[in-house]
C-alpha cells in the first residue's frame, strides 16, 4: 500500500501466457512468498526430492519441515500418484524424484505464491530469463 492508502497494481516485466493442459502430473501448490527454497526452484527449474522411507515417514518429515513450505509439500507429493509419484516403478527409500517448475504466480493477497509443478519438463519453456 502506498502512503495514501491506495493499493498498487501488481505489474510484471514477464508477460504471462496461459494454456490448458491435460497432463496428469501437473499440479499447483501454494507457498508463502518468503519460502527460502522458491528462488532456487524457479531459477534452476527443478528440485530433487529423495524418498525417505514410507509414506508415514514422508508425512512426518513434511510436518517437521512445515506443511506450507515448498520442501514439505514436495515430500507429500512424492506419494501422490496424480502428483510426483513415479507411475512406472515402485518407490523405495533413497529413490530420487525430480519436480519441475512450470510456472509461479503471486496471488492477490501478496503473501502467497501459486506454484505449478510437474513430474515431467514443461513442453515449451519460455526463455524469460536469459542465460
């Protein structure tokens, strides 16, 4: 908010483009704006999640990390078939699963990010940040 009490309009130097997808492994999570892992996830485009034992252990790890944090939500997503759980093989302790960043949007509350995550790489990633 500015000093006059009016709200500033959100502006981006990256023009958004939207498309519908039928990819079964693409999903959204909401994370706090100040999440320490989000900048690395956006810049690298990937995050490796190591499966830690069983689904119960993953839920406990997510609770310890923080269920609202990116890391905690990805720990849980590894066990969901519609999210990051590999469909072609069993997951055992130590298996590494890669989460791909498809998009990130600032929500109107200006405190939360909506992160679009997928098990596979985006089909046509935009080159919106130069190498």
